[in-house]
C-alpha cells in the first residue's frame, strides 16, 4: 500500500518518518518549502485551485490518503469537488485529521463516540469539513486530535521564556498528544482491516492548564507564569480508552512530565 499525504506540515513530517521505506506522495502547496532531501514523489497541487488537480492523474497505485490541511486553508465550496477528484483514484482508505474542538467548551468527558457541541465558529467550520469528508465516501475515516506537541514545538515555551502572561482560564482542561503518538495512530488506522468512522487521539491524561504551565516552567527553570483569565470555560476532558480498544494503538507518551523532558532535551 502506498500513501498520499496532503498537507506536509508538523504532523505530515512525523508520518513520513514512519514510512521512510514505503512509497509516499506528498502534496506540495508552497514553493518555499524545501523538499530537496526527501526521496518521495512530490506533487504540485493546491486543494483550492482546481486547475492544479490534474497533478493527481499520475497516481495509479492503491493508496491510503491522509488529509491534514488546516481548516482555515480550505475553500469549503470547492472541497466536495476535490474529494470527488480524489475518489477517482484507487483509494483503499482516506483519513481526515480533525480536531477535538468539535466537542465544544463545556466541561465534560468525551471519547470518540461523544456527541459534538458546535459552540464556536471554529468548531462549526471543522465539523462542516468532517461532514463533507464523511458523506462523500464509504471508506472515509476521521481522527480528532488533541493539541499536538513534540520536539521543537512545546506549547507555551516561548511565553514562559519571555515572561509573558498566559491567556485563558488556568483551571481549564488541556488535552494533548505527542506528535509521534499522533502519527502512530494514523499509521495504525491505515493498517486495520475494519476501522471506525471516527477516532479520538489524545494521551489520555488531561490536566489543568495551570498545572501544565507550572510543570513546563519548572522544567525550564523559570517561575510559574501568571494567567490573564478572560474566560470561565473549563472545556472537555478527552478519554482515549475507546480508541485504544478499537484500534490496538496506545500512546507512548502518556506521562506529560516524561514527554516534556524528552522534548526539551532533544
């Protein structure tokens, strides 16, 4: 099985590392990106420019498709047509990377099967993308990911090092997933014979924002930051047990302190 990665960013790079010995096709949107050291096939294509979609016509292999273009960069009017174009290929499974934002800001525990709560424009847009993706094909799957972090991308590091206040409610829940665990979940879903329509990727250990930032500050040898509390919302707690049971995937970085120490030392 070969792989088509649409959206070569933070997660796309992590996924590609797992497929270093497999044939991958990468969608290249920006001419400013450096792909010179990659051994995989590059396709110049913009999902919002239908005149560029002919770049897909060269693909003849059986494919798993990973779509991880940021929602703000998707033209919702053209998106259904783009999926129709994709479905002309020999796709065995296509996986949309989504976000837990669709579960809303109300304090509650959620898993992959929980009802959505579209209480923000961002959540509404993300869910509209999911709906288009899901309705177009029977072999579509969706992975809703918690906040991504990893080496060279530690949430809040810059604010702490610069002594900035942290916006938001310090008691609100923070849900995270290490980039390597997110990529491993995508790989797992691509290999399963049967896959659920929606899965949730998180480390399974939600924590209060004040606890996260205090831990990070301690690891960086800085004082705990102050918060500018401009919200009373506490948010959701993501439970990954259902996804673990259905997929067999398990996060390697479920201990946030161990994970952050690894990120900061690499």
